C-alpha cells in the first residue's frame, strides 16, 4: 500500500487531507424567489405585512402556546440569536405564527411571545384563513389526540386535550423579501447565528460588488495548494468570477473536483464560476476552488486578486495553513 500512495499527485493528497471538511447549502431555498405573501393580524393589534419588512431579515416559525417542548425551545433559541447578534439584531424581526387559533387568543399569544422577547411578534389567523397560509409556506399542522381508552379510570371532565404535530423550522427571509433558508428545528445555534448574520450583512445597494467571506488557503510540501472561500452577491445583478492571480504563486487556475464513484476528476473551469444575483457560492474542499501552482515559499499570508466580469478586481490577503492544520 505504501508503494501505491507515494505517487499520488499533490492535488489528490490535498483532497485526502481536506476530506470531511465540506459544508453544504442543503437548507437553502432554490431557486431564489419572493417569500409567500404574509398579511396577518398581530396579537398586539394591527396587521403584519411581510412586504413592509424590506431592509430587515425576518425569521418566521410556526407553533402554539400549549406546546410543551418544541415551541419554547425554538423561541429560546431565537432569543439567544437576538442576544448574540448584538447591534446587528436591530434589523432582525422574529415572528411566531400560531397554528392553534382555537386555544391561542390574541391576548394569550402576545403574552407568550413577549415572555421570550418583547420584540418578537405573535401572529394569529382564524381557522379558515390559516389553511391557505400553511399551504403557501408548505407547513404541516395536525391535531393529535390521546388514546382515550387509556383514561377509562380517569376520564376527561372537559374537552379532550390535544397536541399539534407541526413543522418545526426556521423560515429566513432576506432584506429583499426573498425566502433564502428553511432551517430545521435541530440546527445548531452557531449555524443559525452565522446564517442570519450573513444575510444581515448583505448589501441592498446594486452598485456594490460581490463580497468574499472565509477565505483561506492550504499549501502542500509540493508547493501546490488551493484557496477556498465564499462568494456573496448581495446585489440584484448576475456576475461571474472569471479569473484569479497572485504574486505569491506562479499560476492560479479555477478548478472543480467532479466525482465519478471513487474516481475524482480535476476539471479546469476557464469559463469561471457563475455568481447569480442575491446568491452565495461556496469554493470548498472537494468542489470548486482556486488551484495554486509553484508557490515559492511558505508564508502566513497569500495575496490574491479575484477578477469579476462586472464588478472588476477584488484584492484580498488570505491566511495560509500548512497540511495538518485545523483551519479548513
């Protein structure tokens, strides 16, 4: 086995070193489109209109005040999110829509959401109007009654109590009213914070070019390597990363790894990487990346110039990790 692995091309070795570090956008809502319309009475009075929330990131969840576990856990997590975002939370609006209008009065709903945070909004629809909203947002809500045969010795003296089986998710709408994320109830607090913070940082001004996040590089002892980063296009126009260059490397090429079973193919992408309007494109291990050739010497930083079709050049300094580092 040792004899077989010695001749692995440097890039293959790089892929082995970075395997398992890949993050995905599995919770992104694609294709991008406006969130379903939401025009609902607020528990505190007045009408909440999603169309009037432009410039804010809205996090919407569905639940009910008699929920013993999922709903309070959801609102606790959103309260922690609000606190951890600090000053950026001024542009965040948390909304909780009741799926149990029969038991959730406006007064009870307002008291419930304000117990977690006075800035949270509780929304309540009558039964007839609720169904169309749940359908538009692809949310399930169904009553679950207990097995009354279990209570023959202790019969219920009033109405039979019930719980509601419902969709547990965070629906995240960006500043332009586009539904960007549908995050499951089980998503980690750090992931939720990072994703909401990313949307809060997006620029609504279409004249502002793409933004680069989480840029990092790794260089192997063979003096080849790769650069990984996230491209964020917060504007309303499409763009494309067409090339990259660095005085710290002999050559930089745009590449993408394509898997065919166990066979990994390294495909040059001279046409570049498309960056649609209001999108996020990941350059990550085992996928799209910038390939570095002939890196002259070890360095803590790598200068890099990205050239976009419309936005032009973007210059940045990228931290470099040696193989085995835990930076990727």
